[in-house]
C-alpha cells in the first residue's frame, strides 16, 4: 500500500520502519501530496483491517493524524533517519539490522531494499562514496544505541 502511494505521489523514501502500533517514513516530496497520500494509505489500511476483523462502519482505526516536519539540513535528515532506525531497538532491544520491517539493513548493505526504498538517497547526504557512507552511517546509528530506557530523542545528534 505504501509503495503505491509513494509511486503515485513521487515520494523518495530515505528510511522507514513499521512498528506494532505506528510507522515512520523519512521521505523527500517531489510535488507535495503528503496529506493526500497518507490519507489514502491510512484510509485504505483502516478499511482493510476493519474488513478482516468484521468491524466495518465502526469508526476510525487511527486515533490521531500523522505528524510531519520539514528537515532543513543534511544533518537533520541523517539524525531523523537514525531516530527511525533505532525505533525497533528501543522497543525490543534487538539490533537495528535485525528488524524485519525496517529499511536499515538495506541502507547499510546487508539486504536488498524494498521497491519503495531508495537508501542511496540517504547515503548521498553522508558521503559521495557509497561504501564510506554506509560505514559512517552504521557507526552513527550504533553510537545512538544506549541502555534500555535511555533512548535518544528525535533531536539527538
């Protein structure tokens, strides 16, 4: 569903993670479409879940709308991506590269990216050399791993 929305609205997905009760995507917009695309994504997902569980017509599946903020510098982009990549680690304690529903393993070259994920676009913010960028980004993410209960905030850098 996300891949369809990303294609339709021309989103470039730098990093992503799906959690049990929320998701994060760091995207570059080509021609806007953020609200429209997320309305389609969340609405379609909500209808699908309601149909699966036989609770159609029961109201909203999502309690709140989405949160978005514009990132102005390359540093802000990289910090936001690290925050996304450490979400699973903070929630489960597993290493970020082990998260099944995350783009991190692809970003650091341990897996193939999903069709909607363009990790090379994130890596360009770090170094013009992909291997150096992957190494530096992996080090940066690992530096953000702290003991349980003391996870970094989205503004850590």
